[in-house]
């Protein structure tokens, strides 16, 4: 049953991708493009707590050039800017960036299709293509922070939206994540203090932070959608639907394995394994610490992604209804929030997850902290 629902989701997504790909091809001549070498002193960069100081300094002091696209998606005016730096800042390969534009246009079109309140009147997207990588600190006593795990920030659910991305690494997956916030598909504005307390007890961690189920919900959808788009555009100009569905499964299985490895890696940095999160009063109570949404990004997402077919089914069953047109838009009623918490806990207790996370322990080497292995932006489509 779950596989059938997942295949249905993929078939619907295939139709959307094909339709909006054709829409882009028919509208691309109307998109305004402007190339500008920049004086960094005139550059204004929005700063948030999730924008690491080192990257912010680089962005505001390094020679750069900008390619700006301006276009409409239905009633929303989009201002898309790409920035390149240093020795690469003398020129921009237009064909490459037109491909980036295509991916962004198609995904935003799907976002608008799934939005009932048409939140954004304008959306400014600033993508700073820096080479800063997400890596583990060499010192295990350093608490994981935005410099190790964050790539972007956004203003959620406002009429004049803004998304800022400040790493080249996995920027398209991050763009999907931030647009889920921007179009209000998540539930980060809800009061889930009691759910947070229960989750901390379940995983035996001393929570002086928000476990952040909303970030986990956003992140798993970002990885699923990234995998689906990757599967579509990696197959050529017009992929066969059945082959596309097979390719999605292959892509998602790669993401599952990677997510399990990365979950154990971040726990290993703290001297923990996932098994420690199951021990009441154990080492995790004192050793688990974070200064950004590590638990949501890495641990909870890995738990759900391990059984992504059940996650997609859960969203079909709990999100889509009379008042909600979208599988992506979380229906944030109290009973649905509790159901989502129970879904995660049940998946964390499953034999499938616990067996696979143990296997991942032996592969969790290296310092990279990237959350996906599928880089849509590297496709030469």
C-alpha cells in the first residue's frame, strides 16, 4: 500500500515537472537577466543569527559579480540574484545559470500550486556561491553551531519574502528547504513545548534547546523533493514515467544511506551513538549539545527518511483534506502535531531503523556535514 502511494506521488510530481518544464521553456524569453560587476562596499547583505560571521565577512569584503533574474510566477514577483567571488568573479557562465534558473522556476511554480493563501507578493532570493563547506570541528568539545551545519536563512510567511543562501554546497536542496518555510508549509510558528518535552524524554537528552520537529519535517521534504527533481533531470529531456519512478527510488535509497551515516557522524562527534539515545539516564543526557537545529536536521530526518514511503503516506493521510489542498502543507491541528510526534517515535523504535543505523556506525568517517549526496545543480541538463 505504501509503495503504491509513493508511486502515485511520484507520478503526480512527474506530471508537474513535465508541465512546468514546458511552461519555463515557453516563458524564458520574458525573463529579464542582468549581469553586474559589484563594488563590495555598496553591497547590503541581510544578516541573521544563522549566518556565520566568517562567511558574512567574506561575502561583504570580497570582489564579486552578480547575475540577476527578474520574473513572475503567477502573481508573485521574483528577484533572483546569484553572486560569484574572487578570481571567479570576472564572468558568469550564462548557460549554467540559466539551468539553475530553470530548476528554481519549476520548483517555485509547484510551491505556488500548493499554496492556498498565495503568501508572497514578492520573493527576493540571494544566492552567494561561496566555497565554505560544512565540516565537523576537529575538537570534539566544540558544540555544533551554524558554521558547521547551516547554509541559509529565510523570513517565513510574509508578503515580501526573502531567502538568503551563503554556500555553494548543496544550495538547491537548501533552496527547497527555505522555500518550504517561505510558503508556510511547515509549522514552526506553533506552540509545541509539550511535544518538545516528550521528545527530550524519549531520546534521553537534556533539552535546553528546541528539538524542532518543524525543521525535521521541512528537511525531509527538501531531501525527498530534491531527489525527485534530480531523478527527473538526470534522465534527459523527456524521461519515461516508469523509468523515472525507478530512478526516484534509486536516488532516495542513496539519500537514506547517507542520512544514516551523517546522523551517526554528528552523534559520534559528541562521543555518542544512536543507541545512547535509547538509554534512560545514560551518557546522552550530559553529552548531547547543539547550538543550531542539529537534532532536527540530522537525527529526526534520518529516522523518517529511513521509511520515506511511510512518511509520504502519513502526509497524504494527515495533510490533504477539505481545508488543505497540499500534501506539503502541514495541517497544524493539535491532534496532527501529536500524531506526527508519535509517527517519529514509532519509526525510531522500528527494527528496520535500528538495524540500519548500527550498520551506518562503521561508515561514519570523514568531516563533511553535507545533508545530501544528490546535487541537482551539478546536472549538465
